[in-house]
C-alpha cells in the first residue's frame, strides 16, 4: 500500500453514487454537488476491515511510506447534497465491502 495508512478517505459504493446522481438529475439543473456519505476513515482502517472480511493476515500488508499517497485528508463539503437529498441512506461500509468481495470472488473464480 502506498503511504503510511493514516491518510483519510471517504468511499461509497458505485451503486449509491449512481442512485444519487439519478435522484439529483430530477431535482437540479446545472449545479455542482459533491457526492459523499460524509464518513471518512484511514486507509489503514479500510485495509484492516477488508483483511478481516477476506480472512487475510493484516500483518502481511506492507505500507510503502516512501511512495506518494496524495492528500492526507480528502473530505468533501456535502451540505448541498444533504439539502437536496434529505432522506437518502447510503449503503453501510460493511455491506458494500461484503458485496464487492463476493462480486470479486465470482469474477476471479476465487477458491479458499
């Protein structure tokens, strides 16, 4: 992994992104809106969670602190999104990762 693992990122499921965009298209015209669930975690947190879900030893993950890893934090301003889509519920991180892992296992025919 590039970086020290302490850089923060906000990730969302592609399905959520598409659903939000489709809903926004019905409500707005020609307006820039950041799409995010507003929850950011460290890359190390995501890595530990994914390792746990796929039963991989986190201690085997190597963080390359020499390589560039971008901004330390990448948190989007989402007040406009919250104003336009007051009741949208993003998929939980665990559910999204589990679905992605299942899809990837099918895609690469992964066998334990």
